[in-house]
C-alpha cells in the first residue's frame, strides 16, 4: 500500500505495478489506524517521510508512528521513503522497518521491497528444527 496522493506517489505506484506487485493507494493513512480499512490483505505500507501532516490528513512519519502503536497494524512492515539524513534518522526513531532514499534506482527499490515481502512469507511458515 502506498500512502499519498501526489506525483511521486503516482510514479512509485507505476513502478511497483510494472514489477508485478499489486499496489493499492490510500490518500489518507489515518484510515489504517482508525479501523476504516481492512488490513487483512495489507502486506506492506510505504510512507513518504517528507510529507507533512495537515489538519485533515495524517501522513508520513506521523502515520508510521501510529501504525507501530496500533494493535491491528503493528505487524505490517512500514517502509519510509525520503530524501535527507534527517528523514532517515527520524524514520528509524519511530520504528520503520526500512528507509529507502528517494533517489534510489527503481530496480534496487523493487528488489528491496520484494526481499521484505519474501521474508514475511518465510517468517509466517513453520520452521522445522531437526
């Protein structure tokens, strides 16, 4: 899931869809933590670390922090995308699973997301200890 409704979100969604991932957009992330969205099929949330909140919208790192505090969303990986050292540090302070610089080549971005998604599959499968 991509949270945002600007041109960079459009480009990100296009690149992810081209790589074979199903992508859903949510303009306002507050629906995730307010229970207005069924999170059962949400495997990953991408937030824009540089996007500021407004009175009617919870965005960026505020959303990431709320996702970590909400029992329904605490286990959903959160990836922050930004373009500064301050964004990177703040992202990890609030508990995101990964941070990807906005200038990262699309191929690396896609591989990192797929790696995170594959790790979820391996974690959810029972492990045999022989």
